[in-house]
């Protein structure tokens, strides 16, 4: 019932176990997506700070030194959170919650499914695809000639 050996349910793994690890994998995917958004936040904060610096330079060039000084001393290089620039937020997330989540998910797969990934999804693919139809091959190798 599986697509390939890497995604085959190991002997003794129950439907509930496979479903639970499928749900755990789904949760990790959401955490991965959140991490991507956090990296987007980090990049945008950096871009904003650089653009702010350019605005300060242009304000000075236009003769608005007092305003430029206020912006430069209060905003340029300012922490986005207490004591942190955005790269530090990313590092703390990566080293803390994200790292722990990934490790727990991997260990659960190792213990219960012999390390196999996406067993739940592989079984769903087998159930949902139309066997023998072009574009519905079980594996890339089996799609040759379709």
C-alpha cells in the first residue's frame, strides 16, 4: 500500500500511530512556515533600518539636521525587542523552540516508524491517486514512460 520503501509503514505500526506522527509532521510544517516568516521579519527589519539611514542622510542633505539627528539617535540601529536585533530573535527561536521541536519530531519518527518520514502522506497518496493514469505515478521512477 506504500509508494516506496522509504515511506512504507513498518511492521506493527498502527493506524493511530501513523496518524499521530502525520499530525506531528503537520505541526512541524507549521513551525517551519513560522520560521520562514520570522526570517522575513528579520530581513524586513534590516531593510527598514538601512532605508531609515538613507532617509537620515537625505534629510541632512536637505538641511533638516535636527530631525535627522532625532531619527538617527532614536531609531537607527534600535533594538526590535529588549536587547535584541532581529538576528538575535531568529537565533533564539532557532536554538530554542524550533530546534527542540525538530528534535522531538525526529526522535518520535525514529522510535515509532524507523525514521521514515511522511508515511501518513504516502499512504494518503496511494489512496487518492488514480492507479495507472498519467500524472498519478507512485514514484518518479514509475512515471517514466507515462
